[in-house]
C-alpha cells in the first residue's frame, strides 16, 4: 500500500515598496526639488538631499522614516525658496509635489507591507496617484486663487497662503 505525500513548499512574500508608487514618489520629489531649489542657494542641499533620502527609503529598503525625512527636506526647501522671494505659483507647485511625493511613498510602503510588491497592484496605484494628483491640483488652484484675491504682492503673504493651502491639501489627502 502506497501513500502519496504532498509536497508543501514555503512561499516567500516580498514586502518591499511597490514599484509604480515608488517611481511616482521619486518623480514628484524631483519636480518639487527642481521647482524650489534653483531659486535659493540655501534650498539646493535640502531639495536634492530630500530627493536622495526619499528615494533611499523606497529603493534601498522600506523605511517610512526616510520617506518622511526626505519629504521634510523638500518642504524646507520650499519654505526657504519662499523666504527668498520665489513666486507663489512656483511655491504652490513645489509644495504640492512635495506632499504628493510623501503620499505616494507612504502608499508604496503600505501596499508592499500589506499585499506584497509582487502582487498585482498597478491599477490601485494608478487610481490612488490620479486621485491624489487631482486633489493636489484643486488645492493648489484654491491656494493661488486665495493669494490673487487677498494679496497685495507681498512675498510673506505668499508664504502664508502656501501654508494654508498645504494644510487643506494634507487634510484632503489623508481623509
């Protein structure tokens, strides 16, 4: 009498960040760095350093802290560019790209942890990126509209409106 044995093998799940959202995060970080860093010399190391730290948090191991620290560097680059008189249009685009980079990076890490990087998540990632980008565009438009209606052309007003627009953008993306 023979007994058949089933061969059970272990399945390994790759919990690294997903590729599509990781690439989207780095592209958004590059847009943020390129639009804010060239306008103030002090913003250059923070902008490009933020890009490097954010990318390392996604492609050199999964690290939410590095993604957040990279986005914080990019955001400081935006603030420094604003202090040196960069126009509100550029500041709003750069700030929105910074927040999108952080959001896309966090999404890549979450999907990698929960589902796995080798799972089919491309559709989910594209829908998330599209919706977040639309929210960012609307928030940027509202922030610029508030600036145009209420400002007298002062750079400090641009910084205040930028901060207000960022609060609304973060609130809209997180809810």
